[in-house]
C-alpha cells in the first residue's frame, strides 16, 4: 500500500470520525429506507418499554437494528457506485449485484421483525 498523498484519505482519528458521521447523516437525509428504519426504531423502543424487555432482549434487538442500518448503508453505497460507474446503461451483472445487496437488507429486516415478534409473544403469553 505504501504512503500516499491521497486527498480523500483521513489523516487522523478525529477526521475519520467526523467523515464517518457526515456519511451517516447524508445517508439518513437522502435515503427513504433509512427514514423508514428510524420509524422502526421508534416502534422498537416503544415495544421495549411497554413489554419490559430484559437486557439480553434489548441487546438482540439493538444489534439487529444496527446491522440492518449498516446493510442499508452498504446497499446505498453499492447502488451509488454502480450508477456512477455504469451510468444509465443496463448491465445484467450490475442488476444482480444490486438485487443481492437489497436481498441482504431484506434478510436482516426479516430477522429483526421475527426477533421482535418472538420476544413480544413470549412477553404477552406470560
């Protein structure tokens, strides 16, 4: 890798942290699905409070939610890079890549929903 004078490289931890936070803020401002995920987080917090989830259940749900958000951001990155590289030309391989990234997000969303349902039913049946 060697030393590089890349103007886009973060030069210290604080600069890296600020750049990461800017990226997260940009994603939440511009991506509809991330806004929906914030609504999911609010519903999740309400469920946690009303049903009195224990610490393990809270950790499981939070971990699922943060994995979902991370996958959404990676999916957005793949979409933007693909569009930047291939523009408006259709490419079947690019479509498959985008579909697979969206599929990963869907899997994590299903896992989160199932975990909340399972925990909630356990709480309600006691």
